[in-house]
C-alpha cells in the first residue's frame, strides 16, 4: 500500500479529555505569538555579538558593530536584584496566626533556613530573576525531591525535601484575560525521553490504580510508534493542535525518542463523565491520551504556582519587561555607531574623484599620479563630526538606564554636582524608587509564595529529618531532629530583606542627620529621649538581635567586671613586687599564714 495516505485517527485512540486539553494549549499558545516574537527579538539583542543577526542587519552599513547596552542593563539589574534579596544569612521570618503558632517560630525558621541554604535555591531564584528581566514574566512552582544515594556501607546521603522549580514562560500557557494568575487554569509543556517516561511511570507505584493505568498507556504509546514506523506511506493530520513545536510533523515526533507531556492544573469539565473536575492535575501524553488524573493535594486549594510581571498589562496576564521599550533605542545606538564607523572609514580611506585622462596608479603615500592636460584626481571627504555622534550615543545610553529603573548610583557613579551626604542619600533613594518597587514586587509575588509552598509541601511529605542549625552565640553547628508535626502551624513565611533594604538605609541616615543637627544637640531635647528605646530601635533596624549587642545598661555591667578584673591583676602585681628573690608568691603566702597562727595553750 505504498503511497497511501493514512489518517492519523486510524492509528490513535483519542481520549476526549486529553484532546480538549491539547486544544486549550493550541488556542492559548496561538494567542501569545506576538508576545513571543517580541521576546525573541529582545533575546537576540541581549546575546548579539554583531548586528548581522538582529533587525539592524537590514541597514546598508558596512560596519556591523553592536553595542551591548541591553545586555549591560540586564546584568546590572540582575546583580542588584539578587544583592537586595539576599543581603545577609537570615532574610525571612515566620509570622504565626496564634500565640501557639508563633511559639514554633524558631523551629520553622531553622527548617526553612536549612532548605534555602542549599545551592540550588539561589541558582533557581536567579533563573526566575532573569525571566523577570528578559520576559517581563517569571513563573515558579515547587516539587518534592528525594536525591538520596546509597553508599557502599548502606548509608544514604542526599537532600530530601521541597525544591523550587523554574517554569520557562515559553513552556506554560494559560487564559491571558483571566482576573488573576492564581485563578486561571494552566498547562505546562515538557519533553522527556521514552526512558524518562518509564521512570515517571515507576513513580506511580505507590498508587496501584494509577500505576496499572500508566503502564497500559505506556504500552499503547510504544505500539503506535511501532505501527507508524512500519507504515511506508504518508500520515495525514487534520487537526492543528497535533502540530508540535520542534518537530516537522506529527510523524516526525512519533519517530523521535521524545514524549510530550501536557500537564493541566485547574478546573475543567469532563464531557465523557459529565463532571466538573475542580482543582485537578491531569497529564496528557502525545496530545490525546490521559496518563494521570488526580485532585490537587495542596492545602492552599489551588496549584502551587507563583508569578510576577515586571510591568503589568491591563487585562492581560502576560507582562512587559524592562528591556522591551528600549529596543528602539538599542536599534538607534547600533545604527549611529555604524554610521560613525562608516564615516571614519570614508575619512581615513576616502573615495577618489578622477577627471579626464589619468594613468593607472596605486593610492598610497608618496605615490606618483600622472594625469593628462585636463586630468585631475580629487578626494571626496564627507562632512562628518564624530563628537556629535558620540554625544547622541551617550544620551541614548543614559536614557535607557533611567527607563529600565537602574539609576547610575546602582553602578557606583554619582550624578554631577557637589552634594552633602544627606542629599546623596535622598537623591539615590528617589532615583531608585522604580528599582525598589520592582524588587519588592518580585519578593511579594514570587519569593514569599514559593517559600510557603515549600513549607506546605514539607508538612505533607516530610518524615523524620535531621537539619543543621548554626548557633550564632557559640558559632558552631547544631543538628536537630524534626518531624512534620514540628513545622505544622497556621501562619506564613515572609521574606523581609529587599522590602526594607533601602528603607533602613534611609532611616539610619536620618538618625545621623538628626543627632548632628542643632535640634539633636540641644540638651533640652535630649532629656526627652530614652537611650534604652533608642538602642532597641537601632538594634531592630540593623537586624542585630542575633548578636545581642544591645542590652539595657550592659556597658555598666561590663565596666564593673573590667574594674574587678583590673583590681585582681593589680593585687598580683603588688604581691610579685613584695616577693623576695628566690621565693614564689605561693611561698610568701604560706609564710604569712604560719606567722599569723596563734599557739594554743
């Protein structure tokens, strides 16, 4: 039957729910194509080494120099965002709903501090921050991992616990006009190999019903791949949602070693069973077969996804990034730079205007040119001012820095003019308000939910766990045994580092200015100030509670102890001075005791 066209429907058995989810993916993915094209152009400019692979490549300039201003702004924002989020080791607190829940603050804080101390946490947060800058939208979720490996002595080592996972904005779709990201259904796309698919199915072994169903699906997947490989004709695909990204055709996809998984989170109506599936997790393979369908186990009542957008689009959940509006200026910078380079080339190696009869010659120093009676050779020099081009480029670069919310002070440069220390602090805080707003937004909408998702996941899955706790007083590591009951409580984990970073810096500056001013030096004003409360305030602002450097009247106690120790040392010095040569202070003391003993009658 060579050359026969086989309909795809003849070799697959569709699940109505699975194809419906695939249709949702296809519809929502098509609705964001303009957004994807915009992000593609941004990334081309960020990673460009010359203009040949950017939209500037269409310009008729000989030079193809690319000034990586977008990339520099991106790196600057990334470095400062991370520095603001993690300025110290302890950057989050537990806020309990009741007094009983608050009593667990130390245990819960120690556990979460141990979780985020692993290297993968900051690495994954760094990826989310880059998505925040590149795409204007970052999305993260959590998962429970068991990374233990068994050694030769039968001991198991490795991390067991919650872990955050970055979801690429290109691998997730949702209803873009939904009221909020939390409420909209979501579909996450992932590609795995057949071997990885087998491993995923083995993970269902704890649920016998789901495990048996998954094994049947895997057998079916192998059969249709074998069947299409044996067929020598063409396979016709009539439905657009069977067009998979990265593959020329659906047959090409079936011939590869990859399996596409579409995981649905949210509410969906199942026509086959005439039921509304609320808060379900459904995994579809090959865009038509349901592999897994279970209610979401999260205590929050919705899928554990956190998202933040850099610039909000009204009535659209796909955000706008700080680099999007700067593409035109980046285009202009490259254009002006290459115009200038071409003009410099024309100035240093100018074209020649030859008039009349001129013998062939080589253009170079001390060369002789023989011309006829009316012959002439002239240089065509362009009217060119390189200073104007440099000023224009610098102006655009400065504007790009400001519009991205990345002031010069963030890079260590001061604005022109003489200023006092207070003026510098005030101007820097004012100029960095966009930066502070955006990093606080990331902390509130991404970091905080993910931390609470991890804690909730630990409550549901954790067995006995041993964590390492740093004792700040003795500077040693203490190991603590925990169970799920130890970290169970009503409340939330709240990151506070970036939210109060600039606020505390400005507060300290204001306190210093107050005490150096005439009002602060007035003794009539000072008599109304409490030194103990002022110490507590500074202790809180500096986050110095762990070091216990502020204790009421501790200086008086320390001075008394110092004087006592000084008196003891002075007595030792005097005793040594009164001791004759050859005797020790102990011998003198024994002799004094013998001398003072009265003989009894």
